[in-house]
C-alpha cells in the first residue's frame, strides 16, 4: 500500500507546480517570429490586369426594357415645322412705312424680322428660304395686295435673303419646341495584348517581428496562488515543529 504524502512532500510539489504554471503563463506573452506578407513589384501583361477603380469614369449605355441602349439623349430647343409649306413670290416694304401702325396694332419697324400675309394669323412664325439663305420672320401685318405674291417682307428680312424687288421663296410655319437629339454611344477601346507592361503588386514573404501577446490572467493568478499556498504550508509546518 502507498503511504499518504506528508507536508514535506506537499510544499516542494506545490512550489514546483506554481512556478511551472507561472512560467507557462509568462512564456505565452512573448510570441515567436513569423513571416509577414510584403509587397514586391512584379511585371505582368496589361491584358491580365483588371481595370483600376481610380481610372477615369466611362459613361456606359443604360439598359431600357431589357435591351441595352445604343444612343444618348440630349434635349435642345429647336425650330420645328408646325404647318404646311408653301411657295410663291415675295416682295418687301419699308422707307415711308417706318413707324406706321400695322394691322395687328403695333408699330412697323424696318429693322425687325417681320412680314405681312393675307391669311396667316398674327404672331405666326415662318421660316422663309431663298436658295441657300433662310430667315425666320413673324407675321404682324396684312398684305401684299398683289394676287401673284404670297408675302410682303420687311427691309431687314429682305436683306437677310439677299434680293431686291421680288423673289421666289419657300415658307414653312415653325415653332420653338424642346426636342430630343440622339447620338450613338462609343464603347471604350479594348486593351491590346501588345500594350506596354505594367507593374502589379504581388505578395511575398519576409521575416519580421510579431507584436507580443498578452499572458492569460487566470493562469498567472493560479500559479501565484499555488506558490503562496506552498509557502504558507511550509511556514506553518516549521512553526508546528
């Protein structure tokens, strides 16, 4: 049969166990060196590199009803046709008519782009063209009173069209409208495989220190308590003897 341990065996055993636990806890505080990743430049082909997020933004066509749009829309104000086009001879008037009342009630001004018509409503705007020249006039008077003529232009409108006397013109009622102008979307050029190489960071390994870890508080406290208990047993044994 084995004999029970006496106090002289318990004291050294407790001291050794406490010191071992304390040393283990302290040794966990200092970690070993390990490898840390660093960057090292490596040359790769541009065709294999993904596009950088810092590159200039490229406007991409948005999808509309499940299909990709192939054009961009920009709204502008333009003169659009709102009536039937007609042709005929046009004359002009000015000089002694300057400052007189027109049929619409306003004063006639030879420097304004106006015209007289027998049938069109006051305020109607016409695009009048002669050969390669065009001008937009506003109807503010009645005339001409010659049956073979369709318009009587102001002196400023006549000068824009470049004629003297009577000329054959083509007129179209127009109005200013907000219209959509479409232009095709140009896709960005694809990167070429023969382009100049670029540098791309690749991970490599290099030894470096690792910050120390904290020792577990529970193990350190248990070791110190074992040491204190062993010392108390040893002092009590000496006092009893």
